[in-house]
């Protein structure tokens, strides 16, 4: 009801299996999943959706338990909120995820113009204009969050980036954001592009290897 008032068209499902069926039958720009769902919980539903779709996913947890949050993000969620949540905060998170899914990347890398938008790092090729990523010539499916994170890295190869900086640029968060979303997004990105491309800078953040 709250999202309806903000102009969103909402399809609601009473359980995870019904939600999965609705998702497969229609087109949805974003999914808001509660962790505690009957028949198929939100984490399981998130995993099933990620098998076929990179649509933005916002996870909701009633407890804010660290294990719930980590499990949701590891399953492929882009962000999470803890209930009870103010409607304005929820809408702000939704708007951020939708912007992230439709953004256009700048045609620069490491402060230099990119003629054709193509950047190559060993087996990894990133088209910063077409927003396509390939590993060893094979197309790679990334979520909008993973793509934005990768673009931040390839724009500054060899430069250590703070977790808080990535949180602000990729998730549009201030300093009060949860850096766990950064760590787990980097973990997922490493699995897709190869772990050796992103180096951990202990106590600081991450660095993209040239």
C-alpha cells in the first residue's frame, strides 16, 4: 500500500513459491523479498531468481541478524533493509537500485578518455560504453550492482579503494552504510571474473590488479 502511494505498480505474493511463479510469468523491474517466507524462504527464492535473472533484489529482514543479512547478500541480493523500516527509507533504497539498473557509465578510465570504451585486463574485457563484460571472450552476466562495482575498479586500476568510498559511489550510501554489502559484492564479483583480479588491502579496502 505504501509503495502504491509512491506510484509503483506492485505485485504481491504470500509465499516464496507463488512469488517465483509470478516472477517467471511477468516482467518485474525490482524484487523486494522478505527472508521469512513460507514454502520457499526469501534466501532460497533469491537464489532461484539469480539462476535466470540479474534484476535488482532488495532483501528485508525482521531481525537484522548478521547471519540473515550475510546469507541474503551471498544468495545474490543487492541490498537489504531491517524491519521495521520507515517508508521513505524503503523508497529511497528502491529508487537507488532502480537508478543503478539503468545508469550510463562515463567514457573514461583511470582519468583518461576511452576511444572505443573497451578495456582489457588479461582475460577480462570491459566495454564501458556498451556495458558488457567478457571473460576469455565469453559474455558474463553481472547484476547492476556488480557491474557498477567493476566499473569503479577498472576506472582506477592499481589504486586502493576504501570500502566506504565504494559504498558511497556504488550504493549511494553515506558513512552510515554497512560495509558488509561491499565485502560480499566483491566476493560474488571475484567468483565471476576471477579472484586474482581484485586484491584485498587489509584494513582498508580493495585494489584492482592491472
